C-alpha cells in the first residue's frame, strides 16, 4: 500500500503550502523597502536594513511554526503516525524554509536594485546568509530539544548566543583571576582571548561584512552548518516524544540552567570591576548563581520544588566552574612576578591605560583600520611607546619596583589615577601586559623615591619628548609644516597673543623642557598619562596655556596640543611677556 | 500477525506499561479494553513507534517493528484526539495522504457517499462525529495491513456505529486487514471483536478469543433450601457471587455441570440457571478480581 520514496512530493507539497506566507512576506517587504521610502522620499538604506530585520523575523517565525507540530501531542501523533520519519519531516521543513528565505533575500536584492541604493549594502549578505542558515537549523534543533514552541524560540536565541554566553563566562573567570593574581587584567586577557583564541568575528562572520570571502569563510560556514546538523540528527534519534515540559532532554535542561545561572553573577562581577572586595564579589556571585539556578529550574520544571538531581547537577556544575577558574588562576599565578629582560623587549609602554596598550597591539597586528604610519597613529592618540633600550630597562626596573611595593606618593591636593599599566612587545612577537591597582599614600616613603626617580628619567628621555612634544622634537614632523602657537589667558579663555610662529618659540620651549623634573610627583604624573596634572597649582599662578596648532590654510587649522604653562615654563613665559 | 512481547515503558518514575503481551492474528479484529489510564493509547503509540519502548519486542508478520522500519508504512493509526491540519478539507487531506499511501480514490468516493460527508468542508469546522467519520474514511481508503483505531466510535450514534462496523468487517474480510480497536464501549466491541485483551494498570490481565472467554467465564443463578456457605464454591473457580434474597448469582471458571451435581448432592436445589455473559460483564469481573471498582 505504501509509496517507497515520498521525499520529493512531500517537499514540493510543503513548498506549495507556503504560498500564503510568500504573499504576506512579499507585501511586507515591498511596503517597507520600496513603497514607504518612495512616498517619504526617505533614506532608502535605512528601509533596506529594516527589510532585512523583517526578513529575520519572518524566517524565525516560519521555522517555529513549521516545527511546532513537535510541541502538540495530537499534532505530533498525527505526523509521526504517517510513513514519514521524523528526520525526513524536519529536513522537509528545513529545505522549505531555505527556499522561502532565498525568495525573501531575492526580494531584498530587487528592492536594492529598484531603489538605486549603493550595492555595497549587499556586502552584509556575507554575514546574513550564514546567520539565516544557522537560524533555520537552530530553530529545528531547539524545537527538537524543547517541548513548547515559545521555549523553542527562546532556546534558539540561547543556542545562537551560546558562543557569546561562553565568552561572558570566560570574562567572569578572568574577572576573578584579576582579583587574585597581581598584575593580570581581565580586559587584557579577554582582548587577547578574542583576538587570538576565541575568534568570534569569524564564528559570527561579522568580519566579512566589509571584507572579501576567504578560505576560512569557505571552511567555517559548512563546518558550523554540519555541526548543527550533526547535533540535530543526534537529538532527533534520541527524542522521546512522550516527554512534555519546556525542555525535553534533561541533559540539555541542566546545561541551559547551569550556563544561564552564571550569566547574572558574571554580569554583576564584570560590572562592579575589580574595585569591590574579592570576598564580597564571590559571596554575592555565589548567591546570585544559586538564586538564578533555582528560578530557571523552577520555571523549566514548572515546580517550586527543586529535585535532588537538579541540586546535584548544580553542585557538579559549580565544582567544574571552580576547577576551571582555579586552574586558570594557578597557571596565571606562575607568571605573576614575570618581568622580561630589557634586551628581549622591542617596545614598551608605561602609563595607566590598558586601552592604549591593547590598541597598540591591534595596530601592530593589523587589526586597526588605520592606514597612517605608526608615528602618526601614536601622535593622534597621545600614546608614548618606548623603543630605546635604556628606557626599556628603566621600565623593567620600574615594573620590579611596583612588584615589590604597590603604593605611590600622591600629593593630597591632587587627583590621581591608581592604575599602573606596563606593556612589553617582545622581539619574539609575544606580548606581555600587566595592570596593577596601586594605593596612593600621602606620605613619601623610600619605596616611592625609587619610583619617582625612574619616572623622572623617563620624562627626560628622547623617546618621551619626541613623542609627547613631537611638534618640537620630531624633526621629520616639523620640517615643511606651518606650526603656530596661541597664548590663552586662563581667566577668560581669550587669546592673549595669537599666531606665534613656532619657529621662534621652539628653542625657548626646548630650554624649559631640557630638564623635565616633577620631583616627588613624577610617578603620579606617569600614572596621569603625562598630563602634567601635578603642576596644576602653579598653572593657576601663571594663568596661561599655550595652544599649538598647524595652519594648513587660512581656514583649515589643526589643533595639536595644549600646554599649561606652569613653573616649568619660566623661559617661555618670559619670552612671551 | 501482530505480536507484542513483554512491552514495558516508564514515564519518569511511573510504570505505564508492564510486560504487555498481545497477539493479534491476520484478519482479526482485536479489542483492547481496559480501565481509564490503563495504557491502551500508550500501547497503540508504541506499535506505531511514536513512543520508544524501554523493553519488549513488537513484530508484524514476523518482522520486528522499529522506528523508521519499512513495515510502519503498512500501519495506519486513527488517534482518539483527532488532529487535522489548519484549514484542511477532507479532500485536501486525502490529497496530502496520497503522497504517503496508495490511497484508493474509488473507495474514498464510495465511503464519502456511504457516510454522507462533504469532502470540501473544512475539517476543523465539522462536528466531533463527522471528524471521526472523516478520519475513518481516510484510514480505510489508505488500505493498511494493520489498522489501529483508538476510541473510534466514542460519541457516535448507533446508526453510524453500525455503518462503521459494516465497513470494517468488509475490509477485514476482503483485504485480510488486522484491526486493533481500543474502546470503552464494550457493548459495541462485544458484537465485533474476534479477540479481546483486557488491560489494567499497564498489564494485560487476560487475552482470549471472545467466544472462548465467554466459555471460560460462566455465570449461574441458583437457590437451595436452607443455609448455604459460599466458601464451598471456591473449588469451582469462584470469581464473585452476590446473594439477592435466597438466590445466589455466581461468576465462576469451573464446570457448571459439576456445580449443579454438587448442589444436588449436598442441598435441595430449588433453582439452577445458566446465564449468558457480555464482554462488559467479563470486563467488570476481571477487573473486580484485581480490586478495581471494589474500593470502599
């Protein structure tokens, strides 16, 4: 009585059954990407992007509706009693939705053509198509895993965001690590993790929206789709259709609950940063994890009574999490006191900004979009990087001093930063970045003296002056430019003297900067990123600032720097009077 | 022939099926009867492999029934809680099922007339009885070798029920179809089943040809002069007895001739009649034997 192979007829039938959705979608896409922008004479690109968002919603809903038969007993019994395997039913749904999605994408392309929008917008398809394919498969997978269509939708989002959730949990581990192991920064670690280990931009194909398709794309896309399909096949075979509840598989239920219960404490721990006491953070995080787990399990199991097995899984999950965190801390602890040999270091940074150190790495490793030279790039960001061996030695010495003692002298009248960030770009290509939280003290001790002495030496180094005061010391920069200065009266911010040719002022400024000495405030100045903040009171006494700018034309002026004329600039002030 | 050996199933910690054994012959109408929630539907869903058994063996015509096995294409299941796709007419559903079965157009058209069903009416707008008829028409048009009907006549009027049985008997006779019917309507099954399986709490208490079952379980009424101790009936396979006035009504498995002889020898027998038993009475007797319906 039976037909042997009914796949193709059923597929064609299923596609034909989509006609109402096709009509509705055509109207929606046509209205929002063509008609409304035409009537409004509005930004077409915005409406094309809106159309893409609608496409996502339509595909998502369609997939959920098509797989909803899994979540209704009589529907499931009807379809499962037919001579079509569950696997084949799911494949038919997937193929039907792929065809439907292709149709919607074609509609968007047509809208772009009719609107005359720049075809560059279609670059987003390189990310969009993998996302849509992944969503079609993930909805099927989540529907198999879930016992309820709404839960299937939620689980699709969970599964799609799973790599991001894993990243959040990793950040949580790093945030704990930075509190335990001195000098380690969660920001640095996560930056390194994302750039070198856990390349989410590849996984989510975001890097291809403005780049060309490469071999990695060609390999990764089928790999991701095969992985989801493999999981789908596994779970189709294992699905027990008699199970009801929000999530059908106990293993997956606990996997979701354990991971999800870490999201809230992770977010809390990351948001409060390392300035909250470690014990408090751990206690609050643990309480939040327990509460989140209870709420999630109570919701999934639809019971306020938590089962023994749920408690066991939670304990096991937390043991695994603690073991991973402990292992990471133990490994990192071995490098806690590492200071490299100066001769192995190619470049070094010292200051208060992890962001600066990370962006130098991004530039050096080609992750920055900048096309400018390294010198110009540093100038634009006011970042000083030391390359002379003597200065690198000074930085390693300063690093050792900080390892010995995590305090520094800060004048009570001054506002100070407490982050000491040191970064080394090694000759072998490795990078070492440390971030220490120091405690300011209002009484100078011998430990502070050494730090101040080294800081003063760095201020007087060629590396520093050439980068900080490049418009004075960098001959290459200086030659051929029209550089000027403007004397600003700080009482009313009016210009006291305008258009002072820097040619005239340069030598006087050099005379003042020849011995840049901040005395006991030097280390604090270093932490302030060399803003000369420590001399604020003397600035007020003098009452002037010097604005340096380049005159590209009469209309086009490029401001370079502002020097507050404190008591260091005696010669300059004298000259300007 | 459908064979089920030691089929067991647990839903979480609840034992739904406990070593269920069923043997339904070719061209046989098998009645699966049992108390509410005893596992009839679950058994049928296991035959269709909608549910996966924890233990046990299911075979049809000697071939093991497994998920995805080809043999399932010869089965057709009409469930108790009917489902029809949204906005489908019977004609549209027939065309859909045609993609999966070799549906007989001729039989379909004949049955539509026989049951007087409008094939172009949206199924979900039909009455409960009409839906049952529609589902039944499709199942017969599909011409399966094994037809599973779950509470198919529930809610139907007597005329339609009769029509159902007529069609079913004809199909069994013409096409050697095996039919498993689960039903609460024991009076209906009494007239149609060849064999019956009585289920209770996930177990088959008794499985027998209906005629044999009726032969095995007998009911007599008698009256004797003077006092009578019912304990004496135990040796005759006493299942249950009631005393109404001076008349004893006894359900038993032993020989009625032997009982009559015994009573004549030991008492002055005033009355002795053999009574016929319906399937319903057998069912109540069997379940009464395991305490069902005897709760105080």
